[in-house]
C-alpha cells in the first residue's frame, strides 16, 4: 500500500532559494498595486479629479491583471515559464512612467499596461512555486509564495509615502530599480527552476482529461467568498474608524495589522494543510471566521487589533490552498488553473468592495461587516464539495499515462537452415 509522502520540513522550504526568489518577485510585483492608493492625493491635485474618478487607476491596473491571468496561464502551460522575469520588468517600466503621464486618460492606459505584467507574473509564479517543492510540502511552498505578495501590498503604501513625499508624483521613476533588479535575479534562477517543472505536453498528444466540475466550482466559490471578505473589510476599516472619531495614527496601524495577520495566516495554513489536509484546514478556517468577524464588528477600540488580526489570519489563510487544489484538479493545465483562481479572486474582491460599500451606506459599516459572517456561513456549505487529497491523487494518477510496453521481439531461430 502506498503511503502519503511526509511533509517537507518548514526549514527546508524556507531554505529553498528558487522559492524565495519567486516570493521576492511576488513581493515586488504586488508592491506596485500597494503604491497606487498613495498616489491618489497627488493625482487628484494634478488632474482635478474626484475620488470616484481617481479610483479608476486601481481598477485599470487590477482589472487588466485579473482578465489577463487565465490567458497567461494558458501560455505557461503551452510554452513554459522562462519569461517570468520579463513580466516583472514590464510592470516596473510601465509603473515608472505613470508619474509622467501628460493626461489622465494616458495615465489610465499606462496603469492598465502595468497591470498586464502583473497578470502575467502571477500564474507563472504560482506554477513555478508548486514545482520547486515536491510532495505535500507544496502547501507550505505555495503559502510562502502567496505571503510575499501579501506583504508587498501591505508595505507598498509605506514605501510610497516616503518616496512620493520626497520626489512627488515623478518618484514613480525610481520604482523601476527594484523591479528590474529582482527580475534579473529571477531570470538567472529560472535555470534551476525550469529543471523541476513537469515536461510540457508535446504537440499532438492527447488532451488532458476534463476537470471534475463540482469540485472545481466549489474551489472557485470558496476563493471568491474569501476574497470578498478580506478586501471588503480591509477597504473600509479606515473610513469606519474615522467616523468613530479615531485618527490615522490608530486606524492606519489597525489596517496594517489585518493585512500582516493575513500574511501570517497563509504560511500557517500551508503548514497545517501539509499535516492534516487542505479540506480540513479550509473548513476549520471558515467556521472560526464567523465569530471572529462578529467580534470585530461588535467591539471597537484597541481590542480591534486582536479581533482584526484574527479576521485577517483566518480569512486570507485559504488562498494558497485554493490555488494548489485548482492546479491539481486541472491536470495538465496548472497554468490556466493558477490564472483562473487568482484572476477570479482579484475580480471578486474588486466587485465586492463597492457592494460592501453600498451595504454600509444603507445599513451602516458595522452591519455590512456582520453580513460578511452570513456569506462565510454559506461558504461552509460550498466547502463540503471540495476534493480530498485522496481524490486529487486519484485524479492525477488517472491522468498520468502508463508507459507503453516494449515491443515483442521475434525469437531467434537456430537450426540447420541458418
């Protein structure tokens, strides 16, 4: 009887240089989206914009990235991932030009172009991250990779606050340096990463089997719900606490605490999933999220640093597990799976924020946050249809072609006629 592979030690994961390089690239590419909100005050003054209009900058960046991810996942499955460093160079270069845009429409065009590079990086990076650690340690590896992006988004506003206060809007030009620097290192490391990637399907080979629809839809549904909860709550914490009379010195660190807690949650969930299985960890995080959200909405003040950290820890922790599950469900199309899951997450979060805002306008921010607990409760029912590791292994085994038997050779005849 075949036993499950032992989880890779966390220390081995954290010493994996290709994985840490991919994580650093993820940090860098997501840092750019974290920089965008800090540009808003400068852009509103320069182009005389209202808040709704200036928000189109983030929509152009994130919308393009979301829509492009499934396409670049398909490209990765078909042609490989060697050009991942070029995606980071593209984003860094396009972002650097934003501060020099002569008109707002051109600025939106540049922001969308920068998002195109982000849309390319994410599925390529996720495909590589799942390949550099073998066996059940992939949960932890993917968690480390995803954490890099979360920390990049969290630290982006802090970096932007310093950079733009010194150099103004044209300080975007300096952001080309970290992108190109990390991209060059990434291109160098890809030589080692490429040796670990599974062989691409040759032309003319049989198409991979269709993904089981119900588990795949359940995976997408859980990802959509989690993204809505995380981004919806993070977006309105500053507005909520400002309305309660708290200053930026309070709600700024509170918002950062929630984001950083979500980064810690991604690593913790991967380690637990390597030991207890993804479905158990995802279901447990969903159940525990309900009281955490209700406590966060009910009790304001300093205690929110504790309850908010719990919300971030639990709500964001399942993203890397959803990513790995989708890759294994879509056998032979892991790149498309990565682009689909991450793209859906971005889109749902982008749509969920204004929906949560509309609910807050109608019922108050506290009640809008409480309603997220109802969404999580509904998601628990969806999570019942997630596949177990046993089923995923069976799907992968069924999709792996058996080696063709060696052709039989005719026996060598000996005798008088020879």
